[in-house]
C-alpha cells in the first residue's frame, strides 16, 4: 500500500512540475513585425512590461534576411554581410513572394531585382521555390527559418520558452497569402494567435497609450506607411462604445478606408540611386567587363546606395565611396539631394494614390481627417514629405508614432490580450474586408433543361464589412442530390488594372457536397417528413482567413398526437435538455418560398450566428425547431385547460439535421501538402541540430585556445609561480606546448568536440592542485578573521554567564558543553595555525577553508542556542521580594481609596496572586519546572530562529 501511495505521489509531483513548466512557457508571448527589409520583435512576460527584443548585436531591429551557404545558415547582420560577398546565397523580401504564381507580375519584378538567385517552379503548386545547394526550398520554409530565428532570439532574451506569437502582415494580403504565412508559422513550431494587419497594430499602439483621450465622439486618424517594398494608407477611427453584455464602455478602433501600392517603397528609391551610381561608374572608368556582370560589385553599389539615401535625407549633398568596386577600381561620386529628387519625380502620383484610394473607400475628404501620422523609413525622404504636405496643405504631418517599433508594440499588446497568461484592458480592433467573398453556384433550372443556366452570386462577407464577424449560414432549398459551389472573391472594382494583375486568382475554392441523396432516402421514408434544404456554415477568423465550417441537410418531421402522459414526459424532457442540444438546433433555416429559382432566393438572406455564446431560448426555435415542448408562461401551471390542450393538439414539426460531407479544392494557390510541411519541419530541425553541434564545437575550441594562452601567461607571473612547484611547472609547461602544437598543426574541420574537451581536461588536471592552493590562500584570511571574532564573542559570553547564576537562566550542563566546544576549537586552531605558518606556499595546507567553516559552524551553533535562550527566558524572582514590593505599592493605593472597605493586607495578597498568574499561570513550584522544560524542549533556536552573535 505504501509503495502504491509513493508511486502516486511521484506521478503527481511529475505532473505538477510539467504543468508549471508548461504554464511558465505559456505566460510569455511575442510579436513579429515581419517587414520587407527589417524585422522587429517584441515580448511581454509576467513582471516585464511590453518591450522590444534586442538581437545578439544589441540592436532593436534585425535585417529580414536569411543566407545559406555550404549548408550553414546566417541571419540578420551576418546574413547581410554574406549578401554582399555572395549575393546568390542571400534571400530577402520573401513576403513579396508568398502564394505568388509564376505568372504574377510581382514575381517578374522580383526576378528582375534579384536576378542572381536560382529560382525554379513548383510544378504542382505553380509557385516559385529556391534551389539551394541542390535542395528545393519553398518560400514558406525560408520564412519559417526567419521566424524560428526570431523565436530563438526572444527565448534568449526572455530566458524562457516562448511559443505564442502575433505576426503582422499587410492588409492587402489575400486568402492565399495569409494561409501561406500560417503555414510558415506552423513549420517554425509557433502557436500563431493571430495575423494582425500592420496598420491595425500601429493604430492599436496609438490608442493604447492614448486611452484617456478617446471619447464618445469619434476621432479619425490616417496612417501613411511607406516601407521598403510597399506603401499603404489606412483611415481608422477611435470611439468609446458600450459592450453588448454590460454597460462598460471600452475604446473601439475601426478601419474605414485602405489604399495600397504593392511595389512602391524605399527599396525602389534605393534601386534608382544604385542605377545612377552604376551609370556614373561606367562614365568614370573603362573596364574589360561591364560592372553589371559582377554580382559582388552590384551588391556593393546597392549597399552604398542605401547608405547614401539615408544621408541625403539629412544633408543636401554627400559623396558615395566604394573601394575596389570592380576590377580593382575605386569609385567616388558627389550626389546631391536635388539629383535624387529628380530620379523619383515620376513617383509622385504613386505616393498619393494610396491616400486617395483610402479616402474614397472611407467616403471621406481631407477635412474629415483629424490627424495624419507618417510611418515607415520611406517617409523620412524629404521629397516624400514634401509631396504629402502639398496634398494635405495646412494639415500637420505628425510623427508621434515610433516608425520602427509601433507595429511590433501594438501587435504584442494584442498577443497579451489573446494569450491565456495575461489580462489587459479591452480595446476592440475591427478590421475591414477590402476583398469581398461570395458563393457562386448554378441555378437548379439548368438541370431540367427548361431555361438557360444561370450563375447565382451570393455575398458571404461583403465589401467594407468588419471582421472578426459572426458566423454566416447560407441555405440551399431546391437540391435533392449532391451538388457543388465555388467560393470566389466578389466585385473588386476598387482595384486598378495593375492591382488586379498583382492580386492573382479571384477564385478561392471549389466545394463539393455529398450525402444529400442518401440523407433524403434515410429520412423521408413516409409522408410525415419534409426536406427544408441544405445549410452551409462559413466563418472568418481574426487573421482574416475564410473557413468552410460544415454543412447539413435539414428535415422537418410531423409527430403524431401524444397522450397526456407522453406530453408531460416530453415537457419535462424539454425542461432538462442540455445546452449542447440547443446549440445543435441553431442555424436551422427558414423555408424559402418561390418557384424554380429557390436557391437564388435562399442565397439573398445570409443568416448570422454568433461564434461564441450563441443566443438561446426563443431565438433557437424561431425557425420551426420545437423539439422541446415549452410551457406557456401566460397560463397557470398545471391548469386543466392547458392539459386538455396538450392532449388534443398536434405537436409542431421536429427539426432533424444530417451532417454532409464537404470536399474543398483550392483554386487560388494550393496549400503546402502535409508531407512537405513535415519535411520542412525536419529540415529546420536538422539545421538547428547541426548549428548546435557546431556552436558546441566552436565553444570547446575557443575555450581550449583561451586556456592555453592564459596558462602560458600565468606561468611567467611571479604571483602564480609562488604556488607551483618546479616539477608541476615543468609538467604544465610541457603539456601546454603539446596542446598548442596540436592546435596549430592537427586541428581541422574533422576535429570533434570531445577531442577539444579532452585536451582541455588534460591541462586542467595538472593545474588542479595549484589552483586549490591559490584559492585557499585567497579565501583563508576572511574565514580566519571570522573564527577569531567568534572566539572573542564566546569568551565575552562565558564571562557574562558567570554573573547570571543568580537568575538561573542556563543550566550547568549547557555552560559546560559550550566551554568544551570552545576549548577544543581553540586548541585545534592553535595547533593547526602553528603548522600552517611553518609551511611554504607550495605545500599542502595544514587545514582547509572548509575545515575552518565547519569549526565555526559547530561553535556558532552552541552560542546561538544559549543566546536565544537568554533572549526569550523569563528569570525567576524570589517570592519574598515580590510580595514586599507589592505591599508597599498596594498600601499607598488603599490609603487613597479607603472607602472601598479593603485592608492593605488583602490588597497585597490579591496583588501577589495576580502577579503569579500573570507570570506563569500556575503555582510557584510548578512554574519553575515547566519553564525549565519549555526552554530545553522548545527554544527559539530549535524552532529555526537564529540570531547573530553581535546581539551580545
């Protein structure tokens, strides 16, 4: 029995430890601002406010770049350095390639900008992939590498595991692009809480830190963001609104307008400046081969153009300088800001178009916008600011949002809100459907051949509606066999021709429903059952991703008349039916009236149901779902008339729902197959394992080299030579020479970590006795001083205890024990100290620091026990003394109050008894016995309370 209990306790302990570990990992959350050129990461964990994570170079933003060369990965600044030397091995601006088919113009532009990269086509998905060292890598897998590196950076910074993440994406990402980013997060083994639109994250950051400024009157803000590869403009509104389920008012942020340009950004300006530098280089220098054929030279020019662009934002002119740029020629050129502005003059209308589009979508003009805030590194270019100021005229262009960090900080606030480990103040975020989604299906009239087939369009998530939103339900009422429909984007008339080409496929998926005919055969066995149609459920999650949740065939069965007893039983069954049954009855559709085009009428009314906390009661049964009989509240319970009515009245039809099978085929971009996701995960795991092995090997190598140089130096130091014998010095010196020669001549890429560690140990073993003597020499004076101080305190205490014999605090045995320990310790110290003083520094010490500490502990324990006893003891006072003093005091009191009729002797006697009870609670003799027993059995020292000897 005891064994079983022990095993159970052990399992419980393991479970508790596991739960604590999981909880600690889940309490931290992160956000990733996945920009085109740079990546910013933020963290929130208990006890630490939201903050930007520093990378290993202690910088607040990291180049969004991964380089792979010779099977080794590089990230951040290291990858940036590799991109200059080996441009073919570095991969950046990856988010622009997500879910892009090979015929997309954005992919063509990417190939033009990064022509050196070895890109191939995934024949199955018709997307681009990279050929790296003979292995094919999808865009999702490369992004997963960057996300995995971001997670490692956060975990090193937070010193704990972190999995929960919110990733920001541009609001113009369509369904395929969002699904691809989700797949990348899955490969990186991250728990994706939400894909948050970039402008929403920035707006959330603005609102959270200005919560008190938000009132019931709406405030409108236009956020203009020119990043490295894109430009966006979003119009958002802030307003206090009441919660539906309470009277509490919380801020709500809604997006009303959005405009974008997928290809206009700071990188376009940099490329034009690079082309200008290349053109001037050709004029200055005559070379054998054109500079454009030299990838490294072009990479150097691009790097210098980026630096020059930043400097010209603050200076009127500057010199571009590149050493050994091509064929050993240096390059130097003076460039003015006016020249740069002339290069980008044709981009002015493109800079303003996102603003115009966002105001058109929001149906606003400049006067209705309260504030304009600039974001993105591109807005630092003076020409961009000038163009924007000209458009907004006298309206101030604010910069109160941190250009680099606002998006990451807003996203990490959302991560804290969505994570289970935090509770933050509510701040509603409502994003906008800028790409409507609809269901298209063929009219049933096509089946009988009486009329021309018609394609029916039914909106599911309409243009400019908000999400997250309620679940949508679409009813089909004329189909009596399996059929299918398409999920497509709706009217995209707000997009320009260029944007439509960049958008990709307007078809999302093809859906086939099966099981309808079988459900009809099973349920409609007699005339009492009627088919009411097919209902399909759709939803849109917080990441803006469309989901097909399920479908069912709906039937109504007319039940026969019941007896009074059956009716009452049905009533009680309805009263005690579970909430889950009520939820299952939700969403039963209203029968649609009409002729041959019933589906068309059914599609017009898209019904909404709450995703969580759906309505109950009458709302659940308003569509003829009355399987539970409910008592009439207006009639007295149990009345005779009510019972008679229940006996004679036929029950209302019962709704029956039969689940149907849905098969969905992607029409835009095929998702990564499960086997490719598993393969990508394994690839990342293999990379990480190799990198950990390499890091461990490099650390062992560095530690060995550091030890060799350190020991070689110490062997020449006089302080070290005092503690090492000649024999030891010779052995150590010889071993150091052997290891140094091995490092210089034999170490190569095949040398293992164990070999480095073995050489390291061989030197450390020889140094161990020397290090021990040095350590003892350094620590000994402090411990000796503690021992001598304790000797002084003990002598003072023993002297004091001799003067306390009258009060009988300590027993003779206790004092004798202390004297014995004190004398033994002092004798031991005298002998050992004399021996130690006669030894040389190279000799083995006569005593160790540990020996001294043990002696101090033994003596200190005895001292503390007696000190605590003295502190809490109650000394015994002779009874005669106590009564005499009490008689004098009470005599005076009785003379002042003689009218009470008590004598001085009676008062004295009562007073003495009161003192006795106050002191011990018992008689004199019993008090002395119990007091002594209490001190020996339950003193504060034994209760774990300790006091320093300085209390003497």
